C-alpha cells in the first residue's frame, strides 16, 4: 500500500466527521451505568431528586461528573447510529474504500463494542489493514471500549482470513501513516485473540460469511 495514499487517506478521514460524538469514553460509561441503575427497583424506590446522588455514591462517581455525563449523554442522542455512520464515512476515505462490508456498534452497555468486517485482497496486507481500521475507528467512535475486526477473502467471501480485537486505549497508539512500517512488528501486538491466514492459522471452524467474530 502506498504510504502517501495512507497518509492522505487519514488526513481526509481524521476527526472531521459529519456527526461528531461529543462524549468521551468515560462519560459514556458513566451515562450507560446511570441508565441501567435507573431501571433498578431499589433506585426507583428513592425519591426522584435523590436518585442521581445515590447512583453516584454507589458507583464511586463524583456527583458533578455524573451530572455532566448524563447531560452530555442525553444531548448526544443515538450514539449507536452516529458511531456506525461515522465509522463508515471515515473508513471509506481510506484505501479500504469499497471493501468495508459490515459495520455494527453495540452501545447498549457501558462497555461498547464496535465491529468492522472488510474484504482482503492480499494476505500480506492483513496486519496493515487491521491497523489502519483500528486507528481510523477509534476517533470516529470514541465511546467504543473495544474494536473487533475480521476480514474475508474478497475472491472467496465465505472464507475468513483474519480476526482480532483491540482496546480503544491500544488503538489510540496506532499512527495510520506508519502502518506500512510497523503493522507487522509493533501494531499487531496491540491486538488480542489474533488469527491470521498469513500466519497459517486455521479458520476451518469459521464458516464465516460475515457474522461477528467470536468475542
């Protein structure tokens, strides 16, 4: 993959998305915790004006931090839809344009997960492409704690050739413009539960065809 194209792709994709999410990862976690707690019968027995304080105390949050997270969470609207839209827009501006086949975000829990599937044309570029996806996805969907990626063979879409997952904190360490140099030696080590056809890993149990990789 041409390094200049990768750099240009990232500069275009960057943080300039149509629907930026003004919510940090920690704020999102606090907001989702609050929503879940509000459905607890024990919390519902508390007077409305005392519920947020009780939730904050139980979770070890500072009340003002929880209040801010709830306000920002409510203002953010449909985070799942915004994340999925942002991810698609950002990834379509990279050299993977036209090869991103599935994007899904599970934002129903404090630990949100983003799933991305792409079509690979060259096994030698699997680690590089996974790294570019991780680096691009992290700012596009800042509320996702984990990104799970997997690739199918473009010529044989039912055949999986790569899968792995990466934490948001690890993805933030990847510089897409350096993926060509460091994907195989450094960046791939940031991923967990990696299986790669390039390394000779066996995907026989994976009938795949686009379903989420095993968590």
